[in-house]
C-alpha cells in the first residue's frame, strides 16, 4: 500500500543508536536535527510508537544501524512511500549482509568519506547508488584563537594519541619511530581511550587518560602534538578534531587526510613508512613548524567542516530526493547557493546581472550605475551580497540595516533581489532569502536584539509566509509568532 505522501518539503525522521556520547551519533544525528530545526526544517527522532497510518514525515534517515528489526521497518516504510536514506560511516564485515540489504532498499546513501563511498559502491556493483559524501561536522561552536606566543617548546613535548579501544593497536604503525625519537628528544606520550590497554604501549611509557566526552576538547588542548596512526582507510574526524583544538598532528597517509593536506600544503606530515614518521615527528619539535601547520590548516578546516556548510549539504540532498520522488529532474548546481559580501572585483558581474532586469540605454547610464554601486559597497549600513552557485555569480541582493537601540532591534530592509535568468524558477530566489534570514539571525543572536525585516516585493512576502514567520503588509518579526507547518508556495 502506498499512501498519499506529500513530497513538497522535507519532513525528516532519524533513527540512530541514540547514544549522544558517540562522536558520529552526536555530530551526524543530534547536531544535525538541532540545526535543521534552526533552519526551519521539520526534523526529529523517529518514534516507534507513532502511527504509520498517516505518517507525519516523508524521509527516514537510518544512521549506522543494520539489523533485522530495522530492515523490516525500512521495508514497511518504503512500501508506504517514505524515502529511505542510509547514513554509513564504518565498515562492518561481520554485519555486511544486513548493510548490503539496507543500502539496496535505500533511495539515498550518505557516507563520511571517499573510502566508505567506494565500499558501498563495491557492495552493490549492480545498482547505481544515489550517494552523497557529507563528513562529520566540527564539534565546537566557534574557532579558538591561535596564539603564536603559546607555541614555544623545543623539547619536552606532550604528545597525545586518541582512539577507540578497538583501534589502540594502531600505535604499532608509528611505534618504531617513537622509540627511535625517544633516544634523541625528550617527550611524554599519553593515550586517550575509553579503556586502558597497556599491552599496546610496551616500552613507550605512555600515560592512560580515560576518555570523557564532556571534557575531550579541553583535554586535547593541553598537549603540544597529536599522532594519528591508522592501519586502514577511515574518515578524517580525528585530524579535524586535532586541528580545531589548535593541536598540530602527524598522521598516516590515507585518502581522507590527503584532502586536508593537499588543500593546506601540509602533505609533509602524512606518513607511509617508519622513516616518514620519524622525520615528521622530529620536524614538529620546531615550534615554528607547529605554528605554520596550524596557520595553514585551521581556517580551511573551519570553512569546510562547519555545521552551516554541512547542513546545506544535507538540505540539498534531501531536496534532490524529494524532487526525484516527484518525478522531476535535479541539478546540484541549482540548489547549492552560498552568499558573501560583494567586493570591488564583483562590480562588473553585478552590473551585467542588473541589466538583465533593468537595461541601460547608453554608456553614460551604465557609468552612473557603476559609480553608485561602488559608492554603496563602501557605505556602512548598506550591504550588497553575492549569491554564488556552480562556481559563478547567479544572483545578488542589497540590504539596508538600522540599529534601534531604544527598541533593542535591528531593522533590515531588503531592497532588491536579482537572480540571473538561467537560474530562475529553480528555487534560487527563496534560497537566497533563506540565507538572508540565517545571516541576520546570527547577527541578532550575537547582539541579543530582535530582528525586524522590511520588504516591498511580493515574492519576499510569499517566501516569508511560507517559512513560518508572522507577516503583515509592511514587515515581519522573527521569533515573534510561528505559523506552524505551512507548505511551500513555489515563490520563485
């Protein structure tokens, strides 16, 4: 039996092991639900007790679990027309039969790295998988300032290795290099894990630190250097975790770590042999090298793995599945929209785009428009934003902001919104508006002020009504009143 499921807007339920202490469950389920809700999406945990006669969701995400009970539930929901997404981050040879079955049933598969992508595709060579790589998000709320004057040690480094108890044997990968280094340099070694296993650290005199999820990040920041040896391909969570805690790292040369190293020019700290490990570790005793490593990596890692970036990836993938379920076609380029403040280098593109809507009749008019735009770019309280997609500018908008300290509010006036002709009627306009909301909501949270948006375009009116904000003929207030779950109106 297939019910009449509404596929116009993502309504998502997650099934996981519900163990928030596990890193992947915390960053790929709990945190994702929280931020999807902040972005006005409908997302929550699946409730085994809720009625399936009229499901209140259209997408089920199964995170990691693959057992007979889950397979039966997935089969039932699929028959009802629910879209099934499987989120897999580990290889489990003992349970491969069930994993294969769920992947076979799934409409879409999310993985955390290229290695797991290849694993899934090899499991089902006969099926063209609808697959998306979405790495774990950063497990901190904001960057930690990098202070060069705190990176001064040339000896007596505190080195840390952290892993699940089942992976502590990975220390064997770099043990020979550590023993050799101990004859030349003074350092202490500690390992963080959920269980003590001294048998892996013979001759290394390593200190055991019990893993505590509540203080893990703070504990990492007490060290000078991390070592991340691996015996097989994995995701890049450990390397990201080290970098965001301002902890330089020497790692095994695996595919997921190479992405970071190649983007940040730090490949010299990826190791294949014992000699590689020894040379890289020795180099890290130079404080200048440790500082340079962090200077190169932290900004890029934060820009690539922050929660806002990854939430866009989730929303994009869910939208793709819904569109395909409705029988439509989909192009990622039309959905992945980023915004940034316009710069002088963007002037020509903005002028060109503006002329699609309001052509000028001669070079004099064009010159006046250019001069006005360049003046606006440097004006406080009048911000021009660029919307980018498919590697190019596909839209722009300008906003005037006023701070009303007496009423404790920001007034944000949406002046214009332009989308290039090629990208109209593809929801780009509404996504640009969503980005406006997200951008200024952060501004309001930082200053503890209410936000009031003013607008004049009918498209804006329809968009904000759709997204659940109280709308009057002149303005709307964020967080004052919610309209509840209203369906998209197809505003653009």
